[in-house]
C-alpha cells in the first residue's frame, strides 16, 4: 500500500510538471471555452508537481528507514 501511494504521488508530480496545460484543460473543461492558462498558473502547477515528487520520495524514505 505504501508503495502505491509513493507511485501515485510521483506519477501525479511528473504529470503536473510535464503537462501543466493538460491539467488546466481538465480543471476548466466545462467553464472556459478556448481559453488559455496564465504563465503564473503554469508555474504554480509545475511547482506543485515538483512538491508532489519530493513528498513521494520523502515518504518513501521515511517508510524504508523507520
């Protein structure tokens, strides 16, 4: 179960980091037509992705050594 949580956190983090435009489209699919995300939004999504990756790796480290 622990490894599943780590894998999900890292996978979501990688997806957020690589494809922030797709994340924006999923979040605003029904509310905005032909809109574009701002640069600040893209930066925040990428930072969130990096934080998810770090959180997953820290969680893995804690579970392995504790």
